[in-house]
């Protein structure tokens, strides 16, 4: 065999021309494999990944804040109305706020009505005390219970809150007049 003769051997052959041919063949196969692999990530992908991670983190915080706000609104709703807020797609936070506003407005109207009735009651009691001697049949023994025994400081004090109510109404009138 001459050096020009085609030689078939394995990769264990040590003849220089076989080693060069095997080297060239391996190089060509490697280059071909490298050419077929997907291209490396474009420049800036790492920055885009960091931005995406930051957005996901921010989104998580936003969800946590929304949940905390919904919880606080739900607790406030229950404290004002006495009912548990039942969130749904048909009933949301604006509905809860509107109901709380309506409830607070109704509560704000109540003291004025109660105060007016309390003032009338005091006036009516004062008129009754001024026009009569007392209450007949209160002791269930047939005796009349005189007003001085029933009013604050009396022996059978049954109207002890009357003076407190007078003072509260007077203080409220002074506070409203200022």
C-alpha cells in the first residue's frame, strides 16, 4: 500500500494522513452542529428578564395591596352596617361605599329626631308636673305619689334621668348655637 491508496481504518489508526483526515472530519461535524443550534439570546434579554421579574413582583404587591384594601373596606362595612360584605361581580367596593354612606346619613338624621322628641318629652313632663299633684295608683295602695317624691332627689326617685336629659339638651343647644 502506498500513501495514495485509500485506507480504511478506525479512529485508533495512528497514520498521519488518517489522523489529519479524522481531525478534519471531526472539525466539519462540529461546525455543522454549531451551525444547526439555535442562535444565542439577543443582547438585552437579561435586562428584559429583570424587567419582567420586577413587573411580576410589582404585580404581586399590587394584588396584596388590593386584598388588604378590600379586607379593610369589608371590616369597615361590617362595623357600620352590622352585615358582612359579600363581594361578587355584581356587588363591589363602590356598592359597599354607597351603602355605608347611606347608613351613616340615616344615622346622622336619627339624633336630630331623637333630640327633638326628647325635648318635647321634657316639656310635656314639666307641664304635667306643673299641672298636677302627683301620680295616683303608683304605690298600689291607693295613695297619690307626689312629684317631689318621684323627681330626682325624692324619696322614691323614679325619674332620675330627667335632669341629665335637660342638661344634655341644654349643652347641645349651646354647642349648636356657637
